[in-house]
């Protein structure tokens, strides 16, 4: 079973937060257009488990376009989710599989449940 995320044209380099419909507790994904590809991760920082954004769909980026956690400044590669600086250096964001279907973006809900 998959979860509809949004239309492809709604995803941009500034990111979008998506509430996941899997599991008993609310959880959130973040979706970005990066280097011509759509990347998705759970919106959970490996440092203290907090969301990375500072407001709805509001994410911080370094000048090099790395994703920066708004809590304590951990910095992540959008290609892999690897933390390259900050308090959880070497840890990774949980990557989510994205499926494109015509003009829409989908997340595999079973995969999401496994990884939450
Ligand atoms: S919770 Fe993200 S850097 Fe601390």
C-alpha cells in the first residue's frame, strides 16, 4: 500500500513536510527536489529525534545546499542523508523510497511502517 504525497511540481529544493498515515503515532516525512531527483527522509534528526524544520515546510540549508537541522545545526547530505557535521556526525537520516506515477509522488507505506 502506498501513500500519496503530492504532485511532482509541488516538490522543490526548499522541501515539503508530509504527515505519514502509517503506524499508531503521527510521523512525518520530508521531501526535496535535489540534483534533479526527489529525495525523501523521515523528518527525525538522529541527534535527539526532533524534527529538522523550524516551521511548516520551513527547512534550513547551508550555502552548499546541505540540509541543516534547526535544533542544533547538524548538517546532512541530501544525496544520502549522512550527517557531515554537528552533534550526530556520521549518523544518517532514514531514507524513504519514493515512487513517481505520472504526475504524482508516492511513498511506500509498508516500508514507512518498517522504518518508523
Ligand atoms: S536534534 Fe537535530 S541537531 Fe539536535
